[in-house]
């Protein structure tokens, strides 16, 4: 009998893991010389990505981590559509425009005004556009009055980093009003000390990143009305409703935070947060066309017509916008209400159990604002820190962030858990079991001697 020689198969039928690509440690910082079998390359990239956190256990993010099959299919079908090519893809452009109208309506844009808006890559780009519009309007008014325009400022509470970016990128002073003890956001009576003739606007947040609370937009507007009565300064409000813009209209329809408040000039929201669209879409809407300075809008010829565009980008995927439209169409008002209510119920359930666990004081127990909870350790509790708890939970794959509150409350360390579409009650119960187990582990008496006894 002869010996069997192993012949390596290089042909298409070869097993994926015997292909040359699978049998080498890959160069990470140079493009490879040769082509590879797509299946082998796919396995390698997919396996590497498995080292990332599991998105469904990521309770730190506001962003969509679950999508249905139809969304995936529509996005796949639309993968090649460029949102900027309004001429080539007029229906995609029409769908974007419908979404803007749907949101304007949801946020009570006055019927007699000509609300307008656009999609963006997220709330950050939306914040840049809304911030620029405020800055340009302020500058036009100042120039008309013959006053200097070199020191614009923007007043806000504990904002998300996108407003710090806006301020730095576009030369605006950011006046962040310090967070008061026991407050969860900007309070109306703090404003008059911070606004002046150089204030381009006030940002109110519907769903503060740190605490999940809604800032009281109507009361903030009333405080600015009082400022106007006293000083004549007419300061607009922009509402950063990155998360709340898709929650409040369904769970708290009577809460007046939107265009029902006369002073609200513009609103942004992240479609890819509680809007339930996949990552990569946000929205900004102005109460009326007159609030968007003409100089910021570029005109693109389109089907013999003329389409105005306002964006920081040029080419962008159309599929996220299409997925947003599908989700609005598919769920409707009732569907959004049911999903957000289920999330809120689960957040409140979790809030009750965390409050009962012993070591925690609740900052926000899931009632009234976003479907989320936040809490800190009881005063004087020192058997473990929240950072220890984050590490302990991470061993089971949960991502529950711990962080300091913004100025002036940097000494307060808190933990925050977000509940979104796709986080079931059962998942929350599994997390709760792991929180109990982690507390037990962290408070167990440490053995005196480590290692083996001889
Ligand atoms: C998430 C968030 C942003 C940034 O939104 P992106 O869509 O991630 O760009 C801005 N403001 C608030 C209040 C947020 O929660």
C-alpha cells in the first residue's frame, strides 16, 4: 500500500478554514498583495467582530440595536441609493420629505406656517445645522442693528458633547449652566444670569444624556419671556430631543415641549434612537422657512426643478431614511405608543427592583421621561464602587456604564440603564439576577489567605 500524500486544495470547493487566508496571521496595517476567497475573508472579519460587545446587552446606548427582517431587506435593496442624488432617486427624496412632514406634524408645527427640515446622519449633524441657523439669524439681526457680531454665545444645561463640538467648530462661546444639587437638568430660574444680547439661543434637552430627564421646555420659554419683557431680547429655543422626540409624543402627548411652545424655533431628534431606525439617521425641523437663513441653503437642480439642501455632507446612504419611513409607516401612532410603553414599563420594573436591592438611591426611576433608570450608591456606602459593579456585570457581557455627573456635580458618580425596542422584560430580569449576584460577590468576606495551604 502506498502512502497518502495530503494535497492542499486551493480550488473553490476547499474548506474555508484550509484556505491560505485562514492559515495565516494577517497583516493588519498594509493592504494584502493577493486576493482572497470571499468566504474565508468574511469568516475572518466576522470572527474578529465577535470580540466586540454584544449590542443587545449594551444598556449604555440610546441607539437602535434591534431591527426586523423587513427593515434589513429594504436597506439591502436600497444599499446603492445615494440620498444626495435627488435627480436619480426622486422617490427616496420624496420619502425623506414625507418623514420631515410627519415629524413636523408629530411635533405640532403650526398648520399656517411652512415648517421645513431635513434628514441628517444623526442628532449631532442636526445640532450643527440648527446651531448654524441660530448663529446666522442672530448675526443678521445684529448687523441690521449696527452692533458687533464677534462674540456669540449659546446657553444650555448639561448638554451632549455635540453642542460642545458645535460651539468649538463654529466659534461660539458655550455657556453651560452648572447642574444644581438634586436637579436633573437646566432649571428655568437659572437662565437670566447667563443670557445676554450675544446669546444666539438656548438649548433645552428632552432626555438629558446623563439623567434621562426632560428639561421643562415650557417653563424655560416662560423664563425667556420674562427676560424679553425686561430687556427686549428675543432669544429662541432649540430643543435637542435626540431621544425624547420619539418618546414624548407617544407617552406624554399633553406635555408641551415642542412647536406648541411659541419660542421653540427648531427641534432635532435621532431617528436611530427611539425613532427605531437603524444607525445613521437624524432629523431637524424648523418652525418655519423664515427661521432658516437663505445663505445656508444650497440649491441643487433636480428634474428641471430646484431642490434646496442643507447638510454638512454630500453623498450619504438613502437606506436609513427609507428604513425610518418604513418604521413610521409600519408602526403608526399606536405601534410607537405600544413599543415605548412596553419599554417604559420594563424600565419602571427594573427601577423598583434596583431600589429594593439595598445599596442604591434612585436618581430617575423610569417614570415620566425616557424608558431608563439612573441611580447612585447610598451616601456613605463603601463596600464597593459603581465602577466595581460595572466590571462585575461586564464579565457576563452586560454593558452598564458608570460615570460622573457634569459640573458642578462631578463628585456624584452614577450608573444608567437604557431600555429600548428589543430589550424584553425577561432580559431585564436576567440582568437583575446578575446585579444581585454581583452585589453578593462584591460584598462577600474576602478570605484571609489566598493560594494553596501546605
Ligand atoms: C445621542 C444624543 C445626541 C447625539 O446624537 P447622535 O444621533 O448620536 O449624533 C445629542 N443630544 C442628545 C441629548 C443625545 O442623547
